[in-house]
């Protein structure tokens, strides 16, 4: 089994720590890796898309799960797939789309593994309709601290602790996932502009239920009357009849052809993304969006994963890396959301990848992030002076409104706020204490937050 | 663990009564630091420093540590690391000595060198090994501009800091890629009890300013920090001044 001591960071490229990287390729190797991980424990890692320190383990072992990359079985009639935890959603799309199936939930990147999708209980643009990823997982095999492999079915405490449990209950080896049927690999997309935050929230509230997928890009640098101006893109899988007149698309309606641009260079000067450049970008992005356009056909990669087109896009923030901040507050807490957007825009945080979305019902995962309400996600260069204190103040607002921040994106939360944000944390800790008394499964995130 | 901005949750200060060390601790406690170890010779000063930090809400403990007793470093510091991860070690101890007195008393001069240099070599290596084992952490070492080029007026202190500075740079290179971050901090003249009564040099600074610079350095994962930053330019010019001229400069 290949082992290597390497410096590991999350996608945000902050807080590097050193770990032994172990890449198991079979159940036996995975069991051996967990048994031999040593005093500082181990943690599973997929494709490293968690922004913070969730898949790092300083001084211990990190299990690179991308070696378990087999798609074992597809039920083409029933619409389920059984695959290894290291299979990426990208791979699933390649395999499943020609058969007329799509993953039930996809985040803003398809380069995440199935194991990671369960561990972070990820959500996508369809959360208000379909919930989070774990809602579509029927069962999974979990390698626990005692070296046993357990079959975990939905509805059990271990399932709910693992869904969103950030890999701290064990290592997921395989999972059975229910799929979404599609007729084509194209998306039918409606685009519209919202002139300010109130307009945006009104539009989302009024018409979100008509769309399976919905998200709004929001300009957090706009101030005054245009504070919160946004571009809404909402849509659904295009039905076959929508391809009328497009002969090429009709010939292969389920073809999956994501575009790809050159990778971001490995060295980018710090401060490239300052207020001026980001402000300019945001202005252009807003102006180029149509006031209202209906039924545009877009490729899946354009609609769901625009950033995947640029490999290593996280390098554009330079050596200092960046922080992703995502929080959710419940319905009825619109004032809090408004106040936070106001504070961010007053502070002129250069954030060009900010999105606002409405969540639907939450799922039973104990540490699962989504809750019915509003979620805002933004990224900010980590070297912005005073950012740490500013985000702490936002945390206070979020916690006071019974909201929470997303652990898969966190790299800086104050540990004291965690219990307020995740009320079932005590149950999670109790289950971990029983299942894994020696804390075999440990990550930098769990150390930092005392999970 | 350090957060995305490099702020530690646990801090070990070697030289627990150092004004710069305590100013740094105060600053970090307002952010994320919850556990502070103050290592130093047992004294009322050390205890009152601990009390002062406790009042800010930190969990503060003291540990017996004497830079002049390198044989005891392993045991004393090993005990601290055994209690839990240390996210940041601040090597803050040092003595200025009395140049004109020490020139005539080699024993006193050697004590300056032993405290500032060999004491730091020993404790620095002990901490470096512990940090490497835990796979993360910052080792922040307080050097001085005096070590950049030896001056007639304080070359005993300056030479000890020059040794410490070179040692730290090498250690930083040795630990590159191990998850451990090593940072050299080179303050200019700092107004503190160590420099009380001395004539103030240009670009003088304060312990609080050094603490701020350390926080920024942690965020940027800097390897070298000058306080104030302008000293970097000044010293790089002074470094190239010919000996004959440098000797005559009123420094």
C-alpha cells in the first residue's frame, strides 16, 4: 500500500499540516490502514474539495479513498447504483448519463467522491426539492474503528451520525444511491436579474417551487440601492422534445461533454482579486446577464459546474489561499440575512463567487448542514486584514438567529458556537465515544472544533 | 489547531515574563487562543503574568524552564507537549547584558551568549521535534536587528542574536514540508523594561506592535518579519556599508 508523508490542505489552501497519505485499493488494505494508523489516528479524504481542514490530520494518517473507484452495479430499470466510496460524481455522470440517469444531487463541482458527498451531506441547486445527498442514499458499508465493516441502512442512528459526520464515524467503503431519471444531458434554463436583495428574495420565494434547480449569483460589492443585486439561474433537465430542431443534439441526447479550459497557473500573485478587479468582474457579470430569458439550453457542466472548466481554479487567490463562508438561517430570519449582506457589502469584501439559495426541508443527519431557510456562500481571500474578526461577528449573528455554518467549508469557526449551531452535537459525541473510544478517526477539523 | 488565519488555539511562551511574549499572548487570546503555557524560572513575575492572562479568559499554566539549564529542557518541555498539541511556540527569552561591563567580565558575556543562543538552540530543537511529531504548529523566534550586523555598541548581544537568527533560518529550512512553520521576528529597538534607561534608537517600536506583526506573519505564513517593516530596507542598506564607514556611524 503506497504511503507518503505530505503537506495537506483543503481546497482553500489555508493551514497546511503534514500527514501520512495512505491509498488503500481494497477492503483488506482499508482495514489494515485503519488498524495501523497509529496514535494520531486517521481520516478519509476524497478529492480534497472541502475548503477547510476536514480531510487533514496533522501528524497522523490520511486515507486517500480515490483508490476505491469501482462502479459495482447499476440497476438500469430501478435507478440505483452501487459504487465504491472513491468514485467521483464526474465518473458517475460519465457512466450513468448514457443510460438515462443522473446523480440525485450535485454540488458546484462534480469532482467530489460519493464517500465525501455522504460525509459532508452535500446539497445542490435542487435542495428545495430533493434535499441533501444522504436522502438518496439507501445504504452504505462503513469501516469502523474496531476494524469491522458494517452495513448501515438509512433510518439507523449510525446512518444519521455518518451523514454529515465529516468522516468521524468511520470510513465509507461503498454506497447504494438512488438516481434521477433524465431524457437528455441538456438543461433548460431560465435566467433573470434581480435589482436588489428584496427583489431577489421576493422572486425566489414566489417562483422557486416551479423549478427543480435554482440558485442566485449575488453581487456582494454592490452598495446602496443595488445592494444584493443578483442573477437568478433556474431550470430543469431538458425533456427530449425541447431538442426539436437541434439535429446534432437529437442524435445523441444523452452525450456528456464537459468543456475544459487550461488550468490556472501554479503561481498567481497575491491580491490579484482585489476590490477593483472583483468589482469590475461583478459589474460585467451582472450586465451581461439577460434581464429575462426563458428556456435556454445549456450543457450540464455550464449550468452546474462552471468552475470545473478551469482545473485548479483555487489557485487564483494566490499563496495565501481563501476562506469560504457559508451559513444558513431559517425562514423568518430574513432580517439577519439582510443585515449580514449589508455588512459584507459595507466592508467591501472582494467576493466574486457568492451565491444565495433557498433550502427546503432538512435531513436527519445529526451534523447535516441544510435547514429550511436561506443560505449564503461566499469566498474571500484569506489575507484580507481583519477578516477573522469580521467573520466572528457574522458567526454571532448567525448563531443568534439559530442558524449555522457549514462544516465542510469551515476553516475558522469559534468552537464555542458549535453546540448552538448543531443541537444534536452531544448525541454525535456520545455515539463517537462509544463507537470509537480511542478517537481513531480524527481530523484537524475535529481537533479544532472538539467534535 | 490553527485556523485559516494561522491563529493558534494553544500557545507556549518560552520566557514567560517577556513583554513581547505577553503582548502577543494578549492579542491572540482575543482571537482564538484558549490554552497558554508560560515557561520560565519560577518567580512572582511569572505568576502575575499568568494571572494577568487568566483574567482575559485563557487557561494559563506555568512550567519551570531555565534557558541556562539545557539538560532540563527535554523533560520540562516534553511535559507540556504530553498534555496536548501546542499550535504555536514563541521563543521569547533573551537578555541584553551590559556591553561595557561584560567586555571586562567574560563570564557575564558568556551568560548572555548562553541564554540567547545555546539556550535557544536546545529548547528550539526540543520544540521542533515535538511540533514535527504532531505534524503542525508554528515556531516563532524573537531575533533582533542587532543580529543583522554587529555594532560596536552591543556586539555581545548582537552576536548571540546573529547565531540565533542563523539557527532559526536553518531550522526553518530543515522543517520545510513537515507541516511546521518557522518564523524569525526581527524587531528594532523595543520600548520595554529590557531597554529601560537606554537611549532610544530610530524606528523604535513597542511590544504591542511586535505582537501585531506576529499575528500578520502567522496569517501570511511569513518566514521573516521585521518590526517595523521599514527596518528591512534600512538594514539591507546598512548591511552593505563598508566596514570603515560603518564603524564611524553613530549607531
